[in-house]
C-alpha cells in the first residue's frame, strides 16, 4: 500500500478535527471558558436546544450554566464519522454524557413531575443523575491552517434521569482519590509538560 500526499493531508485533517471535538468535551467538563471559545470560530453557530446562536456567546453561556446546573459532568464522544473535503469537514460524533444535577436545580432541569416518579428509599433525593445520549453534527472549517467548529447541531437520541445512589465515602469508593474537579485544580493540569 502506498501512502500519498493527499492521504497524509486527510489524516492530519482528521487528527486536527478530532482534537477540536475532544477539546470541546474537556472544556465542558473542566469548565474552561478559554478552551471552549477556542474550539469555535467567532462567527460560528451552535444549536444546543437550550441555546441557539453565536458560538462565542454560547461558549460563555454554557460554561457558566454548567457550573450553575451541575456538580459534575462527563462528556464522551465515540463513533465519529468524518467527511473531509479541502478546508471543510462535516462530522457526526455520538455523544454520551453524564451530569450530576445540583440539588436546587432538579425542578428546573427535569420539570415539576419528575420526583413523583420515584420511591426514593435508599436514594439521595437531593442529588440526581442525568444521562444523555445524542450526537454532535458539526461543520468544521480550516482557516489559515487551523480547524474549528463553524456550525454545531446537537441531536438528542435518549436521556435517563434518577435520584442518586452515589457512594463517595464508603467501601472501595472511599479509596478512589483524588476526585476530579473543575478548573486548574484538577490533576490533569499538574501532569502537563
């Protein structure tokens, strides 16, 4: 098999676009507004359902609201399909996301009928899990050699929600330290070259 220049350029474009997609997830989960802004072009558009508009405004909005709504989030992308044509890449990335809802935000996130669905015996009625499955449909553009998101549409395929059965201070869970945290205090930042 021969690898030509076009193949190498395609591989580099896919690598760079993949880095944009994973940096987006990292920005959400670490609540890093600067990193979030860096994944979008300033004139980009994001339609997230809860927000539809300019991506720079979305970057500020979502980092602030993630901190307001959730104690912890974890976003993971998988099954990423990319089609690269020159300076444009369209992608579909499957999304699995976990959110630990702040106690006072359950009604805002889930609606007023949510808690009536549960017999909360053994569960923590003050903390709730919100699982989300969907897809990011993106148009990424390369401008002056740099790839960023020009347009994003979020598609929801499913969600599941429940009061928390989380254990942090007992059994083996008491030994799993350090706990992740938002911002520069997270261990990932201590390991940078």
